[in-house]
C-alpha cells in the first residue's frame, strides 16, 4: 500500500493498518510516522486471511488493499507455569491501554484499564496448568 495525497488532502501521521481477519478479529496497529518507512508486525495466527486498510491519524482511510492475504509462518507461543509473571508491553495508539486476559479451563477473565502513562502490565499466571492463555491490548487508534 502507498500513502499518497492529492492537492486538497494531506494524510496526517501517524499511520495505522487495520487488519480485518476473515472469521476472526480486526486489529489496528500504528505502523509509523514516515509514509516512506512504514513497518507492520503481524499479530494474526498462521493461516489467517486478512483484508488490509491504511488509515491516517484522523481516521481517514487510504483504501483497502485489493487482495486477501494469508498469513504464513509460525505462531509465537510462550509457555509459562502457574504463578509465573507474564509481562505485556504495548506501543502505539492513544493511552490509556485496556487489557484483557482470557484463560481456558478455569474460565478466568481479567479486564482492566492501565494508567494514563502506563505501557506495560505484569500479570501473575493464575490459570490452570495445560490451559490456554490469551492476553490482548485494546487501544484507541485515533
């Protein structure tokens, strides 16, 4: 995708990518300030199919990519033991961040909003062993 402008419109940094996952969740990540040097770290699972949209700081769409993309590679999975700390750190978007931690087997769900200047949360694992743990951050992209 290319960030471009016309005589009557100038896109405003920072720029964001909206990833709309087929049969999944949509995510929004800041990808940079310089339209000639935008970087996106994929946070969708291998095999996910995505439609991608570029958005500027004011929420103005730069368009949707004309293709459906399939994520290839390996998943980033971290194993932790009960009572181990899990440090979640965040960047981009507008603070404060909101965090949700979901675990299987024990049905424990943690929802919280961090302080106005916090960009990390240290969670102590209280999930049942051999369960699944998902930690996610919600941000306001603009």
